[in-house]
């Protein structure tokens, strides 16, 4: 990070720690990184944060300490959760993971989150209706086992968080890399404007979420810019889950703020 200069257009902050770093250490380190970005990086730099520990908080600390860079240039990756959700759905439907798209991850990427399938699509599914390779069908209409969706599926995705840290760093790094490539393709206008990606971005109050926290939510890219999807349905049950994630993220930010005051 100390080698940041104004000729760099992309900064990847990827840390696959086996054990969660303390908030104090993360706060100190990422404040410093943010100041370096502010002082030395090109103002159109893209900063992507990935990992399995405090991803939202790290992204928040970076953008807060780099005020000269547009906050929209900082994003956190929800790659591992999204990939695992797609993989479990693909297994259930006997298709490839790549054939499942538009799974949404809301909330705290490395904490309390919610996997949302309302826009998820499946390609190459051999059901009652069959079409060409670009023909897709809604996942929620193809999986008739609602009990599995509401229990086993969510438990499988949740348990994955506990096992990610025990995986080899190589495996988790590959997953992060694939996600980063997908985001960069979208950012550089090399993907469909209809594609849905989940990114940790600075909330400005979308969907009545608290402003000022980095929150994973669904976005699409067009002309090199992302925008938050505006037509996602938020049920009362889902609202409660998002509120839990928001409260957790605010607690992380408050703890980071207190540790800074203690060391001042």
C-alpha cells in the first residue's frame, strides 16, 4: 500500500486471514491506508475490498479517510457468500454454478447478512419448459421445495461463513479473484446492464437503510457506473433481517471510533 501513486487506476485490498483481526488493528491500519489513497492515488481510482473479516468496516474506513476520492469508487466484495449460495442452488437444480445468476447478498458481508433469491435466475435447467442457451427461468419457480429454501439452504449458506476461514487461502483467494474479475468487467462496460451484482457500498438511505454505513446491496452497471436497483421488494421479514445487519455494522463503526479515541 505504501507504493500507491497517481498512475494507479485500481487498488485491490484482499486479506484472507484465518483468524479475524481485532477492530483496533483494522481501524489503525485502514485509516492509514485511506490517507495514503487520499494523498497519492488518482482521483478516479477504483478500490475493491475483499476478504473474510470486517470487509464492510474496512471499506468504510478507507473511503472516510480518502475524502478527495468519490465514495462510489470504493466497494466491498460479497463474493464468497454469493458463490456459495449459487453453488447450493445449482446442486439442487442439477446445473452448473455459472448457470445460476442474480443472487443478492444484503448486509454485513462478513457478519449478519441475508441471501435474497427474488431476482435469481437459472439457465440450462431441464424442466417442463426448455429453451435456447440464453433462456432463463426464475429460481423461486423452479425450486418447489420451499421448506428446503427456508431452512436447509439458509443453514448451508450460514454455516459456510464458519468454514471459509478454515479453507486454504488459495481456495478463498480464487473465489475472491473470480468476483473481482466480474466486477471489473461490469465497471469497464463489458457485461450486460441487466446483470445484478452484490457490492458493499456506502449507503445514502436506499431502502430506508441507515446512511453512512457500507452495506451490501444489489447494483447494476451501465456506462462505467453502478447504481442501486430500485425495484427490489422488501418484505417485513426481510426488513427485520436487514435491520439486524445494519445494527451490527453501526456497532462495528462505533467500536472502531472508540478505539481511535482511546489511542488518540
